[in-house]
């Protein structure tokens, strides 16, 4: 937020480059009213279309968030990356992402179906990939970013439907 407020666009761009995302590369195919999040959503929307996955986006975020650009990138990139990977393996190739906000917080809800291959144990998520030293950090990265913004993460698994709900404070602390 500080960088956006002070028009430090090069610094914001550096954050996005860390995740291989550049705003100008994606235009405005989909928008939630926030340029940083729009860039990420459109990156994953392009990838989803190429894989035959339907990505449904609903809602809006404030144009200017008080949440650090790096944390926004971390949350949205990991949520969408995990969802794309999950639905790519099943017949029901749909992802539902909803964004909304109040004066004090932003709320992100993502739902998708998945194939249960043992990745959920004791109310927690575990990677089922062989190379565990290089995989399995996405959910922890989300939780860390949300914690830095005085928020909460709630994960619900009902049979073969996955839902992650995220709330982060959107005010100057």
C-alpha cells in the first residue's frame, strides 16, 4: 500500500516479477478492481483456459489496498496455483473465486473439487508430491501472509470439495 500510495510502481513491479507476473502482459480480461490482483488473476485465467479449466471470478476488492503487494501476490498466486493443480486432475474442471471487502477487511473465498489422494490428514494439508523438499509450502505461505495482515485462514473439506476462506485486515495498523 505504501508503495502504491507513493507511486513507487517500479517496486510493485519487482514484487510481481518475483512471481513471474507483469501487469502489462495481461490486460484487463478479468477484473476485481485492483491492478495487482487483476494481473495475477489474468495470469491464472490464461493458464486455466489453456488447460480447459473454467475460472469463475466474482466480486471486487478496493482499488488501493493497505495490504502489502507481496502478500497479495503470495495469497492469490498460491490459492489459484493449488486450485488449478487440483482440478486439472479431475473431470469437474471449475474454480470459483469470490472477492469482497468492507472498510476494515478483505475477504477471499475459493472453491474447487479435487481428488482425495491422501493430501488431507488431521485437519491439515500435506503435499503428495515425491520431492517434499521443493513442494508443500503454498498453504503455509498463504497462512504466513495472512497472519502478517492480522487475518485468518479457514479451510473446509467436504467429501471432494475444497474451500479456502481468507480474511485480512485492510486498514493501517
